[in-house]
């Protein structure tokens, strides 16, 4: 007797089934493990199949009836995601044009299995062996799927990631030993490595041999950018309006920074020197992260500004197996926990002190950087608290996981303005609460300048009113970035349109929403209630959350 046919998946269930099957490495990072042994199929023929599937899903979701407002919202976000992915896959900023998406997916297909102990070591190592074994075919497919030319800056990033992959594979025995993988399984993993190493080397060599595309091709064009703005960020503001607003705020923010720095310390350069000189001693270095985290937690708790449940972060040195490769890769210090196999405590990776030049190292990893970036913005009230609310409180199924860090970017574009907007806002909030020193306040003011600069470059670059070289010079001359950092920032902006905007768009959206609700509610306004209700939406676009909260308040 034949087995009964299973019911077809409908609505969001059908969308999620497609999404995770198409993005197996992202599924691993999210804590869904049905596809841990495979890499995505980005062959030209399968991209056509995927496009047809996405068009069908888009149509079916549009016809799906629901009376649940959260489900209706998620369906629209799913349809928006499909629209963006279809356009990206057909254009130059997706896998047909961006070689770093390929190198990143291949590398982090491995790393996603190495970072977290979500299963027995041998089980993860078996999956790892299969993904390593899939790398030669995956990168060979890249050579047939990618267009004839690639911008030199994009190729350079992919080539650098191939160098990192080589180091990661060379140090694989360190991971196998640290995880106590059995000898039999370890031998199979090691047997797959030579072919993968050769594949990364061949891919890098192939990229070097190609004629570079014109750097003007890094622009996505206004049509695609407007799709990201309206459907990804769910913003109702016109691109020109946002650009004019960011430019005006940039002028004001920079003038405030320069005036305050000059009045109080003589110059911004003098502030930078003082910030660099104030750093922890070598023997209390790691402990200073934990100490600052606890101080941040206690300050927020005393002020009662947000529900901050027990979900500790442990600051530890980067794993030995990752230390040589990490500088070449998108190896984040704080990588969001997996929403679907949560651990009680989360590890935050800090690079070991450079023994060759510890003083230079500590000037970079100074008290202000530790507090503002690695504690407040990432490991404490910023990303970490927002992630907890997204995973445990959000009624939006998309909001549960959209901002999970994956191979080269977050899982879904629509999660960006919430994730980065809240983290930037949280730093401002801690300044309001008196958690920052006068020098740290100036550092935070410089961050405001930098976030506004990103928005200006993001819009200008992709609407073709600023070139890549002009973007790098803007960062150098107007923000004070070193030349290499300015070029890297401009390149990142060019590769991932719409992402540079999300820091300011999200942060300003939260500030504006808070002020409007405070105006409406008067003395009944509660900062704690506002933050908790805001965060319970999960990782969905801030403009969408603002509209929903204002409608409920009207």
C-alpha cells in the first residue's frame, strides 16, 4: 500500500522551505541543520529554476488569505524579499557578478560548522568533510556563472578571502584536535582538503587573469536601489529626500564634532591621541571587556530602560584555528547567536594581543573602542539584547531570524535597519544615561559623522552621482579615515547597495518614533515600555515598525 501524499506547504511555510533549501549555509548559521552537508547551487541553469520558483511563490503569497496582521505583514516582507532576490540574481550585484559572494559562501560553509558545538564533534566534522569536498565543484561553477568581467575591487576582496581559506584549511588540524574529532573522521576531513585548497588557488588565479570591469559598474543604478529602499527598508521617503537630509545632518554633525573637540582638547587629532593612549593593561585586557559589560548592564538595569534577561556573553580569544585566517575573512567578533539552537551563553571573539607590537595593538583596542563598539554596540544592550528580543519575543516569523549573520551579510536584507539602527541607537541611549566619558562622547559623535557619511555614499554611489574613487576620497577627506580603510569601506558600500544607509536610517527612525510617541503620550510615556514594544517586532524594517506603533497609538 502506497504512503499517503503529504499536504503541500502553503503561505509562509512554503516560503521558508524554499528559502532555507536555497540558502543552506545561512540555514546552518540560523540553527537549522537539514542542509549542513551542502553548498548552494548557483549554476546558471539552477538560477533560472530558482527564479521561476520565486515568481511562483510571489504569486501564491499574494493570493494567500489571512486575518492575522502579523502573518499578513510577514507575507508582504516575504514577497519583498523575493522581489529583491529575483532582481539581484538577474543583475550584477548578485552571484552573476560578485565573486566575493562565492568565496564567502565557500569559506563560511566550513566556518558555520566549526564555530558552535550544536552537535557531536564527529557529526559536525562529517558535514564539514562533505562541504569541503563540495568546494571544487562549487568554485568551478563560479567560473561559468560569473559574467565576463568583474570590478577589480570586488575581485580583490574575493582573492583575499581565498588567501584566508588557504590558512583556514592549513590550520584545520587545530580545529580537529580542539574538538576531539575521532581519528577516522579526522582522516576523512584531511583527505578532502588538498582538492579544496587547489580550488581556492585556482579561483583566485582565474580572477587575477580576468580583465577588470569598469569601476562605474559597481553602481547598482537607481532602479534597484529604489527597490531596496521601498521594499527592503520599507521606507516611504524618496531617495533624493533621504540624501538631502543625510547631507544636512552630516554638515551639522561634523561641525559639532570639530567645534567641541577644538574647544575642549584643541583638535579632533588630539582627541584621537588621548583615546588611543587610554587602554587596559596587558594582564587585565580580557577582564576589562567583562567588567565593562557588567557596568553597562547595571547602568541600564538601574535606569530601567529595557527588558534585559539573563543571556551572558563571554569575551574570549579567537580560537587558535581561526587566528591566522580571520584577518582575511568576514570573521566577526560578535556573530549573532543561532535563533533555532540557542546556547545559554555566547562567545565573543577577541583577537589575541600582537606580541610583535603590543603597544600598537592596545592603541586600537583601547577603552573607548571596547566600551562603545565591543560592549554597548555589539555584545550588550545593542545587538545582543536586540537579538534576544527577536528570538524570544517577536511575533514576526521573519523578524525571528532576518538579521542573523551569515556568510557575507545578514540572512535577509529587511533585517538591517533594525539590527544596526538599534545598535547605534543603544549607544546614544547609554550616552543619555551618563555611561560615556567626555572623550567617549566625542568618539560617539565621530560615529554619527561616519554613519551619515555611509548613507551619503550609499545613495550617491548607486544613483551614479559619485564614483568609487570619489567615495573613498570622501571618507578620507570628510571623515578622516586612513586611505586603506576608506577604500575598503567604499568597496563594501559598492558590493552591497542599501546596507550603508541602514545605520542612520534605522537609528534616526527610532529617535523620531520615540519623540513622536513622547509628544503624544506626554507624562504617561515610558521609555522601558517603548523599547520593549519596539523590540518585540524582531528584525524587521524600522520604518515599518514606526508606522505600526504610531497606528496603534493613534
